[in-house]
């Protein structure tokens, strides 16, 4: 297996994964609506809304890493935005599958992103595992439909690994810089009760977990892509302050205020349950960052 096709390659995970795969000697290509001339990354055209995908991309690929999807928290959840969140995941998958059905070349494996939103945005003592049923809210329904779509790669005889991603921690992009910003100014505080869990994974570990799936060391199936540690929102914010050597004394931001500003989206930050990493650990995969403190120190501490 040498040629890896990535959807969502220009996103947070896709960019880091591209660097890692290239370092390991893989040939990487992206699917994009705007293939850039002169780019160092081979890029093939696709347009999900137009149901168009360059068949050469499928012929290129020994494996597909399907990360494409509109950002969950990038824009307010209007009805139009909700539909975009769904379609960018489900219809993009359907487009790839339709092209595969017309191709004589099938990839050996598909790695498909999913999300811990599958379990629903609730706060409670239960630790969710891969065998738990889906929740019933918008994100849970979206993720269930997403997994049903990506699960159809198996109907083509393709090994399929679906990773339910937690909050991906990265120094420059994603949730962590947004959480760290008020802390840097001494304004860090928990959100709502602060007791809601925030299942997370270091970007380094996530990329290595994807590589483990590509290199056949993980069996076909669904896996929670989260670190073994179980941390609440308050613990996360407090540890960010500790690592940055900033004060942490303000009372939690009331949930009502978050709901007024964010509406239905507020559930993303006000609710959250613990999610188990045991299934991944049982495969023999070794996390480099199992605890929150070491993960944040690696990402936030500026070293000379």
C-alpha cells in the first residue's frame, strides 16, 4: 500500500496526517473542489453538490482516509447550516461509493471519520463504549447517518475502520487555541457546571491511530478515538491555566449565557459524557499522550 487518498486534506487532521504519511514514504493525494496548481500535494477534483469526482482519484488510491465534513462549530446552526453539516458527510460518502462501484480498482482499506457525538450530548456517570446505542439529538442523528453511509464501504468488500473522534487537541487549530485564549489573559473559567466530560485526543496520537488502521494492525470496526484519561471541562480549563502559569479563579460561565449566545449549539460545550478508549488499547495501540497535563505541556509550552 503506497497511495493514500485523503478527503478533507486541508483540515486540521488532514494536514497533520499528510505530513506524517509523507514522512513514512507514502504517496498522498487530496480530493478538493479547488485543485491548486503548483501545490506539493497531488490533488484531484470533486464537487459533492454537483456529484462529480475525478475517477483518476479512485484509480490512484490504495487506501482512502475520509475526513471531509463541514465544521460542527464553525457557524451558527441555522436550518441551512445543519443540512450542510449532514450533506457534507453523508453525500460525500455516497459520491465516493458510487465512483467505487464503477471502478475496477478498489482500495484495500477505508478509514472514515466519525464523532463521539454519536452517543448524544448528555452529562452523566455512564462511560460510553462502541457498543452503546446512538443518542437522539441532532449531532447523534447526524453521526449515526454518517456511520451508516461509511459502513457501506464494507458492502464492496473493503475493510472499513470508523473512528469516533473526540476533541482533537492541536497547538494552532481547533478547540484548544480558543479555550486557551481567555486563560492567557487571566480570564479562564469553566463553562456551565464544569462537570461535563470533554473526551479528547492529541493530534499526534490521532494521526498515528489512523496510520495503525492503514497498516492493517487494527481489525475492521468502529473505535472511539479518545485518550484514556477522563477529564471534565473544569479540569481541562484549570489544567490549561496551570500549564500556562495563569490564574484560575473566576466562577463558571452560566449555562444560560452560553445558551443565549450559542442557542442549540451550546450543548457542544455544556454537555458531555466520558468515552472509553479500551477497545483501541486492546488492539495494542500505544498512546504517546495518555494524560491531560503532558498533552497540554506538549502543545502549549513554548520551548527555546
